C-alpha cells in the first residue's frame, strides 16, 4: 500500500469512528496537532505510534495495512527482501507474527 493511501485510510477510519483529532491525540498521550501531522505525512509514524493508533481505533495493525498493492510496491518489497540476510528476514518475520498475536489478543 502506498503511504499516501495508508494515511488517507487512517484518517477515514478515525472519522468513521467519530474520533476527533483532539480525542485521538489525548488517547495516544499526545496532541491533536501530532495526529494531524501524522495524517498529513508531515511526521513519520513510528512503530510504537502505529500500535497506539490501532489500539485507539480498535482495529488490528494488519487490517490498517490491508489494501491495494501496486506493482511498484510489490517490486520494491521484493527488492528489499532480497537484500536481507536470512537471519534478518527471520527476525522481521517473527516480530510481525508476535505483534499480530499481541494485537489479536487485545481485540
């Protein structure tokens, strides 16, 4: 999924759930401005913030990332995976599985 589409989806879900920027920021321990900067792409979303966002929106991290994947995104991902050592690939794979399990338990 392209980052711009991801940000649009994030904003759309927040609005569908009736959560204001102020409320989202408060629940994340930040501010409305911080959430606005995330949604507009002015501030990169760190991993910990991503999981806070998912918790506040009551969605799984996987569902937020699901969507159309472009041909270019697939090629980019394949190139990045090819560049990883087997050890690094397994570490990332295990981290993703642990995070998915953790988040599914919270749902």
